[in-house]
């Protein structure tokens, strides 16, 4: 199977429709028959809830993957009620875990270390927190592309240059193949 193509939906500002966009794009891929993985890196776990899963009732989540990347992501991937759509769910514990991970060596590579080139997914769609955080760096280091959802409002658009600078730093220092697919106008 070809390598999984990974797309991150990122913006430094919250409330711009990032999670909604990521979930619906992942759903659109799955609906067309493409095996798709939705990766929820946001401690609020909104994408996880959106696909019908309760993070508190799951045996393993992304928290477990980041604590011990050597186990890979497979134990924490869960099927959803939607055909061809699986999720690597977030859990609220990600909120407190980030400060602990910040002291670890290679903290930008935790997700990459858990990732495998032989995943059964053709596409992975990442929802990251509404900050330029360690979780966002982990997603961008692994990704092929980033989409920047932008609410068509001056305050929301003000975050775009900061997001682009962040993406550019990740591209220069961690992931030279990372490309910006474009901007997605939301809440218009």
C-alpha cells in the first residue's frame, strides 16, 4: 500500500472552523471509499466527539501514543460508525501532558516515531489545537500538506501571517516536504 498522505488543518486562532473543516474533509475522503484516519491532537477532543466517540470510555488514545511512541499508533486507532473512517482520538489528558513532553528529547518527533509507513490508510487528516503548540509541531513534522482555515473576519485573518511563519519554520528545520495547500474560507 502507498504511504499515507497527511494533511494538517492548522491556524493559530481558535473558532475559525478548523475542527469542523478537518472532520468534514476526512468524512468526504471516507465517503468516496478512501480509507481515512482522522487524528485528533486537540485536548478538547472535539473531532473525536464529532465522529461519535467518547474519549473517556476508550482503552487507548493519542495520549498513550505520545507517552510511549514505540507501541505505534495502531493500539489507539478506533473505528467510527462511518465506513472507511477511523480516528486516533484525543483525550483531555493531552492538556496536562504537553508540559511534561516539553522536557523530553526529540519532543517534536513523538508522533513521527509512532507512525508507520505501512498504515492501512491512504489519507490522514489532522486536527490540531488552536495554538502553535508542540502538538501542532508534531503534526506538521509528519505531514505532507497544511490547509489554513480562515474565518473571513479581520481579527481571524490577522493570525494567518503568524501561522505561515510557523509552518515555514517547521518546513525549514523539520520537514522540507511540507507544503501549504491553501486557505479555506470558513464561516462566510
